[in-house]
C-alpha cells in the first residue's frame, strides 16, 4: 500500500475528513501558504535546526512574526547569526515540551537526528550514532505564549524527532482554545528513538482537537522499501471554515 493510501486509511479510521485534490503534485510550501494565507501573523518553527525552513517561511509569510525553537546550542547560535538582521524572527534556544525546566538532549553525529529521546541501541540509521547528552532548557508552548502575550498561532511547524507528544501536551491549552490554525508535522514510522510518538497518536491528538488532514509530503522509505517518515499538514476546522473552498478542493 502506498504511503498516501496508508495514511488516508489511518486517517479515515480515526475520523479525519480527507478529500481528493484536483492536482496530482502537492508542494508543501505552496500548500502551507494556501492554507495559512500570505498575511499570516504568527508562525512557530519548533525544531528549526539551521533555519532552512525558517528562511522559506520568511518568503511565504512576509508579515509574520516567526518564533524559532532550537535546543542544540551550536544550531541556536547559527540561527541567531543567520537571522540577526530580521527583527521579526525570534530565536528561542530551548526545546519545546510538556513542562518547564531542563531536559537531556541526545545529540548524534547527524545533527538532524538530535532529540529529547535517545536513539535505540539496536537502531543504526544510515550510520548515525549518539555522541553526547547535554542539558537544555525546555518550555511548553502554553507557557511561552502566555509569557509573550501570543493568543493565536497561524502555523505550527513541528520537527522534533519523535518527541511530538511532549509538544502537543505542552500546547493543550492552545489546542483546547482552538488557538492554532494549522500544523505541519513530521510523522516518523520507523522506530528510531526509545519512547517516540507513533504517527497514529499524533493523528489521534489532532483529530480530537478538531484538525483535518490536508496533505502528505516528502515520503521517505527504508532500505527495504517500507515507509520511514513523511510530513503532513493539518488544518483546524475553525480555520477551514474561513477558507475559500473553491480554491482548496
């Protein structure tokens, strides 16, 4: 079964309303702009890494205040330097989770795989291995938004290497208030980390918060052909009701 069909079946089982698109190719950047609107005001990039997605968001959402969360110290410093002249980009050198404080960050020889979760000992992902563990600050999105006076988020991007449950648990207030319009999230099918959030739990959490699955992108496969990971775009039903349905479906 193709990855798209697999996710559509899983989404249907969880009650998602998934509709066919008129075009066969879906560009995640174009779809995010189409769903959120070029006039988006608040964008969160959780797991910003070196800022490539953040840079794309600046072009897609020129009027937005973008809050970029990155716990790896060297990467956070890179972001601060890269976007030093953009006063609408706010770099937060912290992880996002379900409680304030500090947590161990497990770093690897591939910075894309750094995570609050440890790599499984038996897992060898394209030659990746753990290097060190460092304590980093962690903040829930509910707390951060309260401190910053942020009442709503137009787009929440989540790329946290298996720690999605922590992010959404720490945003339970925002989700309950329907304060998040859309979520762009990586779904990890291969069990890479100990205690990672399975895709069906992400889908269930967002379904209960009244999000619909809009698109699936960037599907990667393991060496033996199974779905490894993909990205998915979810839209809240409150936001969906404000969209031009003719444009979207």
